[in-house]
C-alpha cells in the first residue's frame, strides 16, 4: 500500500512539474509575438499570417499521420482446421516392442516422457516403474517395499507422462471438434479403494488444466475437469437417465436417489467400501466421446461383455461444461497415486462413430 501511494504521489508531482514548465514557456513567448505584430507593416502581418496558416496545416497533417500510425489492427487468427469423421488419430497396442522390465527403456521405446513439477508445472511426480510385458504396458506405483533400503526415489504420488505424439499442435484440430478415445485397463493392486490410472485429455502446457474420466478400482469414478487447483464435474444425477458416474450407492434404494454405480452396471454388485479391490484383475475397456461444448460422455465394458454400457453423460445442471475453453489440447497418461496395473490398446479417432478398422493413423495434420 505504501509503495502504491508513493508511486501515485511521484506521478502527481511529475504532472504538476510538467504543467508548470509548460505554463512558463507559454508566458515568455506570447508577449513577444504580440509586440512584434503591433510594430510591423501589413505585408509583414500577411506573411506572418500565411506562415502561421502553413504551420497549422503542417501540424494537422503531422497529427493525422501520427493517428493513422497508432491505430493498427491485429491480423485475424488463422481458421482452425476442420477434420472429417472416421480418421484414426492415434493407435498404440504395444505389440511392436520387445519385453523389458527397465522403466527408461520402456518409456523411450513407446515415446512417453515423464513430466516434472519444476519444468512442466504438474502438481506432483513419482518414480513409478514401467515394463512392457507381452504386448501390454505395465505400471507400478504402489509396491514401495520393492525399493531397496536407502533408495531416495519417490513412490505412490500422482504421476504424469506426456504421450509425445499427442501434443497441442497435433491434437488441437481434433479437440476443437468431436472425437473418441478408447483404451483398456486392468488393475492388479492398490493401496485404497479410490486409486486409478487414466488417459487425460485437453492438457494445458502449464500442467494446471485437463479432462479426466478416472475409473477407480473400487467400482466408481468421476467425469471431471481439473481447472487451476479445483475439480469441476461434467455429469449430475438425473433419475431419468441414471448416468452419474460418481455414485457409491450400496443398495437399490440408495441407487434410486444417488444413481447406479459402475460396479453394478458392469459386475452386478453395489459399492462396498470394504471391497477395496473390487475390479482388481478384471480387464475393462473405457470409451469416451468428447464434445467441445459439453465434455465427455463415457462408456465401459468388461472383457466378458459384448456391448458397451454408458456410465456418464454431461449435464446442463453440472458446473464442468462452463469451464471448457482453456488453451490445452495435449493427451497424457496419469497414474492416480498408489496403484499398479496394465494399460493397452489406446485408440483415438475423429467423430463419435464406430471404431475405424485397421491400426494405421489416417489423420494428417495441416502443414
């Protein structure tokens, strides 16, 4: 406050000093001009008048030129590339890599990069271990006992990994329209019922904003965006649709007012806080359909199910949709703290139609 007051006082003093100086200059010049005009001939007066007129004209021209120079406009932003539906944007099934239990080798092979708090602005980081095992990517962020005595690595915190191909420039035209993300998960162990792993989307370069449908090992989840330190939810309970994914209903009566949990839709079991590992060793497939106006609609199925079941839908009664629009389009992998498991068959395609056949990327970004 004192510094601001000081700056105001200094500024006012400077203005007053300039005004005083300007008034002093005007006083000394005006009497001289008046005296000269009284003692000159008509010709001199006419010449003086002409000179004054020319000077005025020159001044006006100069002023006009200055105004023209300062009133420039920004060039219009280039239009966002329109992308047709049915194009494969990304496909990774990990089948082309040799088995390895070395984290550095695994991440280098698949071209993923660990993000750090200092350099990338993410909220936390962890020294999770990765391995490529028979065409699947294994992640271990829970088994702290595996670290030898004296090992200073950090385990068990949220950890983020950039999928190097899916950066802003590549994904922006896709994210500005509708697209589908699909991948397989199989959890093997976790410390608590709420842990998860997830492919996050629309990630900002500062690490502060992203979209996340995190399916938790205990059979429930959240369809949200993370926006500068807080979570905003895309769905809301509506008995007419029953597509609120955060439900932890423990029986039919509770489900009628809170929604049916994922666990019941996929396994026929209601939420049970004692069943910490309800989905351990149960392969699931997650499908998310992105709408740039409302957010993600989410579908799931187990490996034994033929068809997907919808588990979440954006709602006008939720706060999440109003936050869409931050500058961020990248795709990353996040390990939600103390959990181990596999991820496989990550696919992104344009539109909300059926998955295109083949594995070849057919989307070609504009040059």
